[in-house]
């Protein structure tokens, strides 16, 4: 009986015995309405890609500890079944950590509430929690494995573990592997490296295959030699190069292909949308980024399902991989430094594949903005100037941002044809007994021969979209029928031709949408509260997660009579403060410590909204650490100040004689040893009973600080050292020496602010409130509000799917429909943080969820102008 289970060889992920380079598109069910799943899967299949990779987010399915949901929009099994019906294989990625710019990287927000639990470690409490998740999700995957009537061809354990400081990688990944095997996972287990550290990603665990994620600049000249290195390393272990994430542009995918990649999985070819409170914060190591609800990095399908021009390139590359099949999968990459010469920006070390059974496939990139010629040397050719063109050299025109694939010396007997394809500068997208099919954007060259005869060379005109040209090529002994078509005419695997995607994209698409949108100014102002007002008294302010707000908002109120300054420590994400009812500018500082003048106020109110937990571990700010909690954090009253900038002893180690140690200001030592570590030391006058905070203003970069011998990291983005009662009598600060002092340095004596009235308002509470019936009165926009005000507004919208944007200033708008939070938009505001990902101003209302009305929760923020919601802009979207 034929073994149909997927296998891994140097030729790649082999399915049903078929060796072929696989193209894989990310497609995430949790970022799409269930009503759109089948259509999106069909769109991916029509691109020619035959595989999708699918994250399965733990916290999307476990809504609270032990509360599981795999129904409706969360029915992952139904999605996998639809993928199978669409003819798509699936690389399943259940985590437990997925990154994916998703809330907390899919790790549940309550995990850090367990004392001693350490995420992403071989730690018993964490592994027990993961086991609970795997007990739910792995049987779902095991039942749908390829070879057992399902679509799952590989399962990824963890995600880019080489970015994270896991103490015992072997024990951790080994535990995940054992869980997978215990649940009957028979398909290959893989683990992807985010920065090339295979051992860091897999722990070198037996049975877990390393995969690699590459995110170079599409203009980088060094893609090929880097990728070839990993392909060679893996081939030495009898393994293929699986590129589980990379850029979406097919110019880069082609370069990866000729450098030895066997699975090409550009991340997010099929874009999506983050409904609810699911975007993450602190993305990509740049402090201050909020992920947009619009989850889009420019893939070939927009978040609302609109095909983009890159879809054409997808069909062409897919057709090339299908046509060359096992010849391509078994090919061996080599450097091709002398294969061509050009003056356009190109690869520093191009790649060529030696195809199995004969022939080569060369990649010739143009990484610049302007078309230009390349000379293909007939016999090596070296790096001569373009002006020095020999008679037997061939000149080809390279389009901007492209990679021309040049096919040479391919035997045609495997296609049922006689002879050899000596040269083709167009893409070979079909071959069989009826002839050859080529695709090209412009003029191309084809050379064929039978036996050992002289090749017949044909110059082919640029094909016209919609009008493929046919030509019979003969060398007197053999005649070949050749069809030349424009890339727009390349069909999908079922032979269907699709219209070329058209229309603007990127910023142009946003401008076009705004220009063509229906502008709505009629609304209903609702008689509906935005809070219940039910509070619980706490001595100290709890984290949001401690009062059950895993996603949503937490409201805090405390008496601050006789307080002159407040010190907020760890407040995140969106912090709206009011002093005696006077709204302050919104804070979005990712937990960075902040002084807040009280100015004689007697009451502080705070509404703290979770935008999302961090998906990446960034040590520079407290709320960007994975496992960090949300809420107002710790709140202190400042009860004393001391200038401690002077009288630090200097220790330069072995760099100079330092006895007796000189006294300098912190950072004030001067020497020629720039960049060498300098340690400053002093005792602080702490009373042993109060908490303190040491503020090191102007700290350059980061410093290693020892408090009573225990090391801490302090960074320029949060230059505070927090001292519990009794800590801080002895402190050292070690920084790389740089000319110029920093400071001042201040020691603050603190007292916790006590007596907090707290109202928890989880996402479930907010959804229930948004779905409440309420009376209202018609109102014409603009709607003017005072800073800190919050109101509910209903707006009637046209039927069908639509993109919704807003005009206004200094307001945040949350949009609800179909018992879902569609998304949140923050209009012009001095305090608005940087947004990353997709369009921060767009909210998507899917057609299946459009009941004719959207409900807006409008919150006014404090700033330089009066808050107002001016208009609602609605643009139909194709789904």
C-alpha cells in the first residue's frame, strides 16, 4: 500500500510521492469572518499556490481559564476542512507562541498571574498550561492530517524561539515534541528560526526539523549567498530549505527559489483584519508601535479580499514550479558570479540551479527603479563592461524590481517532446506533447535544437494581454509549437484565466477610498451609558488581568488630597487621566515611568484601555515585555527629592590606576577610552521603610545597574531604578564611556497611593453594552465633545461590505456591529502613538455582518483643538 504521509527529503516536503517546490500563502481564519473563508481559500488556490500556513492562536480559543470556544468564527476544524476541499495543503502552527502581531503572541493574558510561572520555558507550570492547549488543538490537527483524509502536511512547534531567552531550549522543544507525538501527529514537525539560529529554534531536538524565516530588504544585493549557505547546511543533513516566512514580492521569491528554497512561504500574501481587542503592541523592536486592526503588509490579497497586481506574478511563478516539477525540486544551487553582467543594481553573488536531469535556471535580478540591459555570457564571460559585448553574448532587458529566470539546456524528453530547450529568457509556464508555453512582459529569446544540431534562435515579440501568440519553431528535423502569452493570461491550476487585478494600492488606495467615499453626517445620539458605575474598593490598584479584564478597559478612582506629584509605574496601554474631572492628554508610553503634576487636585480618575499585549519581547519598556500586565500599574505619591548626581566614585577596572577612587558626577568621567565600560558607585540615603525611585535623566542607551549587588537593566526609554523598602543603600551604574556627562540624577522618596475604587469593563462587558437597546435623538455631525466625554452614536450605512473611515480630531472611535468590535480608530491627536501594519484609519464592515447600522463609542481626548467627530466616510469593499 502506498504510504501517503508527507515526508522530508532534500527535494522538499514530498506529498503523495510528488516532488515539487511548494508555494505557501499565510491565511488566518481568526482574522476573517467565517462567511468569507471559502472565498478566500478559493482566491489563494486561484493564485497557483497550493499550500497555506495557518496559525492557531491559543488565546482566541481559551477565552478565560478553562473556557474553550471552537464554534462559529472559532471553528478551526471547519476552516481546515474547507482548505482540504479547496485543494490546499496546510502547515499548521499552533504555537503555543505564534507572534503574528497578535495580542500577546497568542499567550493568554492570565498566565503571568500564576506565581513562578515562566513563559516559553521548560517550567512545570507553563508546560502544564501548554498541555491544556495542546490537548485541545492537537487532536483537531491529528484528525486532519494528510494521508488520513485531511489537509495538514506539517506542524510547526513554537515560533522563532531563537529571538527569545529560553534557558533550556532542548528540554522545552523536546516537551512540545513529545506532546505532539503523544497526540498522534505523524506529519513532519518543524520549528522556524527568525534570525538563522537553527539550534536556537529547535533546541537540536531529534525529530524537529529547522525551517528559516528571511526578511531581507527586497533591494538587498546579498540575499542569494545568505540563502545558499542555509540550503547547503541543510542539504548536508539530508534536509530541504523550508522558508516558512519571507517577503511577499515575487522578485525576492524568485531569488530564494534559485538559491535553493524548497518551500516558499511569503508571510501574509492573503491579508486579514484584527477584529475585537486582538492587535498587539510594541512591534518589531521599535518602542511605541501599536498594531493596526487592518492587518496588511501588501500581500496579493488585501484585507477585504481585493486582488492586487502581485497576484499575476504569483500565478506565473506557480506555473514555473509546476512545469519544472521534480527537476526543480531536486536542483542544486550554485554561485553564478560570471553568468551575466549589468549596470543596474543586482545581486552581489547571483544563484543558478543545476536542474535534475540536465539544464540550469539562472536568476538575474534588477533591484533598481529603472529598466536596464543585462548581458548573458555564452561561456562564463566574467565581469566585463557592458560596452564590451561579444557576438555570442545575449542582451536581455531587465524590468525594474524583477528577477528574470533564464532557462538553459533543458532536455525536453520528459515533457513528451524531442530535443533541447537551449535558452529561454521568458518563463516556461507549460510544457507537454502539444508544445511549450512561455510567459513574458516584453520581448524574449528562445533557442531550441534537436540532437546535437545547431540551435534555432527565435526572437519573440512582447505579447499583448488577452492575445497569446503562437509560433512553430523548426530546425529542419523537429518542429516545436510554442505559445507566448502575457503574464496576465497565465491560468490557475484548473485552467481558468482571471482578469488582471487593477486599481490603486498602498497610500494611493487610501487616498482613492477617501475621495470616492460616501460622506455621512446623519446620526443618532443614544441615551446609553458607557459604564455601569459599579466599583470595588482595592487598597492598591490591581492590574486589569487581576480583575478579569484580559481585554477591554479598567477604570480607577482615588483620593489624592495633599499629593503634589504622582509617579506612574507600568501604566499601559491607553491611559486617560483626569484630575478633579479635568481630562489630561492620553498616555501611551508602554509602561514607562512618568511623573504627573497634581496641581492641587483632590481626585484622580483613570480609564486604562488594553490595545494589546506585546507579541515580541522587548526589554526596553516594561509593558513591551512578554507576560507584562495591563492597567494603571503602581501609583505613588512623591514625598521627597534629593539631588544625587554628584559624589559617585569612578572604577575604570584595569584601564588605569584608580586608587584612591576619584569622585565625579554620574557619567562625568573623561578619558580617551571611549566605548570602554565605566562603573560609578555610591551609597544612597534611603530610610529602609519607604520605596524610592532613582531617575537618571539623559541616560545614553542602556546601563547595567547593580542594586545591593543584584543586576538590573535600565534603558534611555525608561531611565528609572525602582527601589523597594530597604533596597538601594549601595548602587553601581556601568555604562560605556562617551564624552560628555548626563544627568541630572534624582532620588525620589515615595508613598503608595491607597484606596482605589475600580470598575472592571472586559471586552464581554463592552460588547454587551454595545448591543443594548437604547433610545436616541437624531443629530447632525459634527458632534462636539468636551475632553474626557464619551458618547454612543448610531450611524446608518449602505448595505454590503464597506470600509469605514472618519473625519474629526481628538477623538477615539470604537466601531461595533454584528456583536463584534470591528475596530478602533484614533483621529488626529498630539498623543497618538505610531501605528504599524496596515491602514490605521480603516474599519472593515464585512457584508455578512452589515445590518444597516454601526454603533460608535466616541471618546474625546485632550489636546490642542476642541474634540469633534465631523463625518463618517463609507466606501464599498469587494469581498
